[in-house]
């Protein structure tokens, strides 16, 4: 965690899908189904 906190590693490639805040439920369903190669979903305002 110290490496992540100090920005010595770039984890942006782990976010494979992005959803706007108003589609949060869909994002959770997508992640739960593990379809389309999803690793991590980012929910943005």
C-alpha cells in the first residue's frame, strides 16, 4: 500500500470500465457478472 500511496505505481490500466454515477447499479451488475474482461470499474461523477 505504501507504493500505491506514494504514486510509484500506475494502476490506471486496472480500470477496465467506467460508468457515470447515474449508472452505478448497472456498473455493479457488470462487475458481478465478470463479463467483457472486467477487472475494475470506475464510477465517476
